[in-house]
């Protein structure tokens, strides 16, 4: 990523955002890429390399808690409504009108919030691995969710959230950074079934300091960049992407979203990662069947990181979909 194309701005609620921006050609929209956990704007470097020569504008923030962006530790600062406002401040800072929002992991939740609060400001929406997330005005209880997942599909799925919410969680992630990264970006997606999804196994993996290595699709340069960025910024801020859900900080905001705004009325693309055992493809498809029934779905035989594991397929699929979008003028 060209470091000269990074900018910094202060959003309306006072946080500083560090973001990559490359302007679009006259006839192309801007692609707003929103990363998840544990990542920075660098996650999208391969998409930048593909879409910039085609004339697409690129806007990629380091999301709150990561990279060069502010790192508050107050969980309430991570309410999806507030971060959606931040993202719109970046869009407005560059005076953009024709924008396609694309999210991955927790970035998918943030792009979903853009649907709830700013849908008309966007041409279309795309999600990778984690699909569109509708509001949950009924609230969330982690133990109840773990039990429900276990009864429904035989896996607790999100047992690792216990570490994210633990008082010693951030310190443990920092102390065992290599072990953490080598499970988060696994050589074999199925490792998650035994070492991430069940309660207690993620902590055990970290405490054992298991380091099986990095996958072939993640270069040593990528690994080093991620490791450095996460250790430099620490993990105390970014774990709030989990805490904001666990502690129902979004609940009051979501209760104010009228049901008609739960539906995605713009074009939608979803890259379903069929070997992702946390961002379950079947659940993502069920969500879209209800809230975006005309969505285009591309199935990929990969784990949680399609933009890295299947770069060519993601870039080509996204490019072909973008070419079919109606123009903003139309």
C-alpha cells in the first residue's frame, strides 16, 4: 500500500481516523473497504492492487481501535451506530457520492450498520465471510448463544469470545501474539473446530503457546506487518468489537431502527466462505434470503479470509459484479 496515500482526519465525535484514499476515475464509484478483527487497512492491499488500475476509487480506514486510528478503551465508543457515523464522516471528508461498501468480519457488522442508518448514501453493498447482520432488538446473552449453537449444529462456534471479554484477554493476546495470529490465520481452517469454537480451547491454545506456522496464502511480509501493527497498538481497544455485542451496547440504537430499514434494497454480493466455522455460510445465506433475497452469492471453498485465501476469485467476482451495477445517474 502506498503510504503517501494515507490521510488523517478527526470525525465529529473527536476520534482521529487514519485512512487510505485513492480517487476514482470520472466514470467509476469508490470502494469503501471495511476490515474486521484483528486487522488494519492493509488487509485489503491485494484489492487495492487490483482495482486501482481499473479506475475505481479506494477508501480504506484503519477502523477504530486499530492501526493509526484512535484506540479508546470504553466499550460504548464501539457502538455500531457511532462507527457508522465515523465512516460517513470519512466519505463526506472526501466529498464522495458514488460509493460501494464492502465489509469483512466485524467490518461486515459495520457495513450492516451503514445499511440501517445510511443505506441511501450507497450504490451497493458486499460482504465477505460474515454476511449482512440485521438488528437484534431482543438482546444477546453469550452463554445462551453458546448453548443454542451447540444444540443446533454441534459446535459452540463463538466460545473464544470468552477470552475477548476476560479482564486478562488483551494482555494474553499480546503476550502470545504469534500463537494468536497462527490460529486466527490458520494453515488449516478446520483447526477452529477444536481450538477456537469450544469454550476454553482458545485460552488453552494461547497458554500452551502453540505456533504451528503461517499459511501459504499469508506471506511473511503480511504476517510481520500484522504482528507489528497489533503489538504497537495493543489489544485493549480492539477487543471491544466483541464486548460491544456481549454487553448489549448496541441494543438501544437497534431498537430505534424501524423494521423497514432492516431490509437491503440496494444490490448485494456475498462471498460465502464454506470452510469458515465462525462466520457460518449457511447462516449468512439465511440472513440474505430474508433481508436481501436478490443478493448474488459466490461460494468459495476457503476459511475465514477470502480476500487473502482466494484473492483472484474475490477480485474477479467483485469486479464482474461491479460492472453489472446500475450507474448512480440511472
